[in-house]
């Protein structure tokens, strides 16, 4: 390891389509967003691991890393990423974020990817985005137990990514220039609460055990919907894409992961869309809370966090400095 400081950043992400079905081999469509998490890494000669972030500060001997990763809930994704790096020397990490971790924008994936990227820079002088993606998916699954890894792919590769989990296969979707020019505005609206993804997945699995055939059909329809949305993007047809969003939302409702708050946000979104303008809406994430993605909607009269979002064509990247340095 060298002793100079390196900085890497990884973007937030949101699922455009493919939630739940991606766990059963179907494709998902996920995109990177312009909000980012930054991680600086500096080697230490005293054998200590020090991590500073908005969530708290940790300091302990490197020899305790595995134990800390297994026992500590705060910064557990960062700790597990460090375990995967097989450190031989102490390190000092500083983490800064453009966005709140409560917003459901793939903060766990972004901080994992940024941490792995920073460590690769520190230890090897460079990083491989696909290698970081694979390692990041392994790291996230070690913490969560389950999860597709689609958000990790978006944070590592950037842009819009088609992702399949079994086996892992990810590639960027190239949109024609007219698609970018005619793209409707995107807005994420937070429900005010979030059910942990593993909890939602468990609940869906329990329901599927009672009606396996119906759920198999739902996942197949979800996969078809994703394929249709990719075709629409390739053709620059946002109207068909918006229709696919609505269809996918209906399938999420049938899956049992929508609720009254989500429906209320969607209804408000429709009211705040100019008459005749393009509108699309669906849950972004596993459901039962978290965020709703709105296409074409203006700002809502809503008590919780909402934000306009923009797709970031860049994934993991090296930075010259941290945001707080300026």
C-alpha cells in the first residue's frame, strides 16, 4: 500500500423495472443517478482501521476487522467491503454522501462500490469496474443474506443497466440521442417509511409458497414487461416505456408489495402532470414503503422527501478530491 490519499465515488441508483422477478432469473432495468457517495482512503502504518462518516466514527485494530464486520450494524457494508479486500495494513477511510441513506437510493450498494474502488486504487493504483461489481455483490449478500445485486451493477457501471442475477450478467443499455433529448422529467417521492428489503422478500416468499403457480406467472409477466421497456428505450419511445411502468406497478400490486401510501403518491403524481403530458409511476425498490418513481410529474404537495433525479452515465470513478475539500 502507498501512503497517499486516494478518492473514489459511486453513484446512487434506482430500479426502473424488475424488482422481485430479478431474484428468479428475470432481467431488471436499473440506473445510476447523479447523487454520489465519496470515499477517501489513506494507508496507516499503525495497524488501525479508522472510518469516519455521517453515521459515526469507528476505530479498531485491523486484527479485529472480521469480528467488527460480524457484530457492528453501523457501517456494516463498509466493514464487509474491507473484509473482502484482504487488508495487510491499517487504513483510514472518510465517507461523504450527496444524499440521505433513508431515501432508498441504493446507498448500501454505492458505499460498497466506492469503498472497494478506493481500496483498489490504494492497493493497486487502478480499479476494474466489473471486478468491483462482482466483489460488491458478494459483499452485499454477505451482509443481507439475499438481494439481486442490481443496484451494485448500476453503481459500478453507471447509466442504464440490464441486469440478471443468476448467473450475474450486466450490460449497459445504449439509448439513441433522441431518447435523451425527449426524456421526461423523473422524480422520486419517499413514502415516509421503509420496510427492509429482506423483510419484504420474506413476506413475498411466504405468499408465493401458498400460490406458487400464480407467483410464477407474475414473475414471467414482469420479465416480459422489462423486455418491452428495453425495446422502448432502444427505440427512444418514452410513451411505451411509461406504459410499461404502469403495467409493472400493477404486477407489484398483485405481488402484495404496494400499499395505500404508494397509491396516494401515484394519484398525486397524476394530478401534478400537465394535461396530455407523458406520465408513468411505479414503486422503486422492494415495496411496502420506500420510494415511488414518477415520470413526467411536477413537485407534489407531500410531507416527506422528494427529489428530481437524473440518470448519470458514469459509474464508479476516481476523484481528485472530496466534496468537503472545496
